[in-house]
C-alpha cells in the first residue's frame, strides 16, 4: 500500500508538471505566433540561417521579394537547391558575417520569375548564443530597385550635365559657397543685422569672406575667358583680388549671399591673368539639390566687352552727332540753334543764383572789302581764323557762337558789365593786333566792333538780351566802328 501511495503521489506530481509544460508550450506557441505576426507584417524581408547555411525562418515579405510560394518549405531545401532560389550570391556575405562576427551590408541583384531585375540591400547581423558563440545570422532585406534606378538616373543626368558643362561655349564656373554661408550665419547670430553697413565699417571682412569661396568645377570656356592654361588646378574663387574692380564685385557677391539671393544677373568687370580688363554678363544659380547648403553655385559668364565697346563707340558717335548739330560747319563754334537752346537755361540759372550774365555781339569791320578783294574762299578763311582768336580768349562756361556770316556772339555767364567790357577789350585788341595769313602771300589785318548787354540790368529774357547787345553793336557801327559799346537804357 505504501508503494501504491507513493506511485499515486508521483503520478499527481507528473500531472502537475504536465500541466505546467502544456501552459509553457501554449505560451511559447503564442509568442512564436506573435513574433511571426510581427515578422510577417514587417515592411522588410527577414530570414535567418544557421551556421551551415540552412534557412531556419523566413517572413512573408521575404517570400514576396524572392517570389517564393507560401507552400515552399525553404528549410527543407538543400544547399544545391538554394542556388536557384536567388540567394546564391548572398551566402558568401553570410559566411563573411559569421567569420567576422559583425554587421555586413551587401547589395545584390537578382532576376525574378517574371524576368525583372530586382535590387536588394541586405543587413546581415550575427546571432549570438548566451555563451557568446555565433549560431546563425539574421538577414533583413530591403527592395531598393526604385532607389537604384533613381541613383542611376541621377548619375546619367550628372554625366550629361558634365558633358554639357564642359562643352558649353559659355564660360561656366561652379563655386562652393557653403563656408561663406556658414560664416555669414555666424555673423548674423552674433548680432549683425545690416551686412551692408557692417562691410562698410569692416572692409577687411570682404577679403576674408571671399577667401571662403572654393572652386568646385569650371569648363574650358571659362579658362579661355580668363586667359588661364587648361592645365591649371582651381584655387579659391579663381578671380584676381588685385584688380581695382574686384572689391565692389566681391562685396556684392557676399551681400547677395547674405540676403539669400542665389539667382543674380548683373554686369561685372573682371581682370584676366594677363591683366586684361573684360566686361562680362554673369548669371549665378544654385545647382538643383544644393539650394540650402550652396555647396554648388554655377556662374555663367558671357564676354560682352566688344559689345560694350561698340555701345560706347555708338554713344560717342551719337554725342559727336548731337554736338555737330549744334556746331557751325566752318568755324567749329556753336551755332544759333545751340545759342537759343542754352541761353534760356543760363538765364534761369542766373535768376536762381542772382548772378549776372553778359552777351557780346561782334561784327567784323569792312569785311565785304576782304571778300571783294581776295574772294569768298579767303573770306571764309578769315572768318575761321577770327573765330579761333575769339575762342582762345574764352574759358568755360563762356562760349562763342558763329551767329551769321562775319557776326559772332559771346556768352559770358557770371560776368557783370565791367567784366564783360574787359573781356570784350581783350578780344578786340587780340583781333586788331593779329595778322591773318590767308592764301600764300596774302595777309590781312582786321578790326571788329562790339556791343555789350548784361542780364538783368539790360534785359530779363533771352530775346531782349540778344536785341540789346545787337542794338549796342549797331550804335557803334553807326559812329565809326572798331570800338566797344554798351547798351544804354533809354
């Protein structure tokens, strides 16, 4: 009976152990189910292998990536059969992970059952036992086919860009402006808000900022523009800092960077390595993808030096044309058109400044006798030489006008009656004392009569002033000529 009772107690204990085992087994299965659920719901492929390379577990995503049916038992496959299961190449990486006992990242392509190439990126991690030994590898796989295609498209785009960049007939240089951008942000953090004022007060900082710019790339057209041999290695911003034109350009580049303007178009004057000054039309643009860092900013430059020279020549030609329109064809002095246009403005200025303005009306005496004696050609020569005599006595803003035939007008801004009389006497004496050489062996002496009128004493507008000077001249001509007369108020 004692033995029977002992056996009964053992049976009861075994039943308790069995119940514990069943509960533990149920908990284990539930844990495995949860783990499998988590594994199958993961967006990444997951599988595990032992030291012999046998697959010990695989989730649903991994089966999808490898086009495996849910009925295929991968754990039952032999290593030879696995060679056809798109995992052949990865096994060498798995072995490396086991041998090195560290994470291995590998990228492997394979062709699925539909004939499409799939690119997988594997993260292989060793599985360590409690004693530290490696007993397997866990692999997490990511389908990066689209990313791979995008990378290849970017590389192809970059290749085409580089090809266009180098073959472009327009000079292009790429700057890395990231360090300058960081420096400006540091200044802003330190309290600098008005960079224009700051650089006016600290001009040395412009040179420092310019030194932070680095050349990332350039094409042959840029080297040709700058007169740089094609074997030269880029250095700095690649523009001369010794040129007088440099400082203003560098300041504007730095200010535009501080203001966040990377797309800028403007004319700049640069100096080549040979010291030649060129005018270029430049446009800067942050390369796509680098708008925030400014690691790559492309600057395209077109040499417009010849165009600017042509424009300058055209402007000069227009200036000469306009000036000729106001010049007398024989003497080179101003003509009546200029007199009537400018005299009004001068009188307005004299009114505003409350200053005088005088006018001389000059007429050569007995000039008809010169023409009758020596001919019209010599008469024209005499007028030209007298015009030169009058002009030699004047300094700006005074000027002389070839009024009509042998008549001249002299405008004397800022001169009152006495000053005008002294200037008239100077011209009168110089004309009288000059022997004018006409044709060979023909020399004549000439005299002139002068009429003087002054604003505002004698007239208040242009027409009255000219009439007053003409009237003063007429009075002298009536009383004997070769003299100077001032307008007399009646």
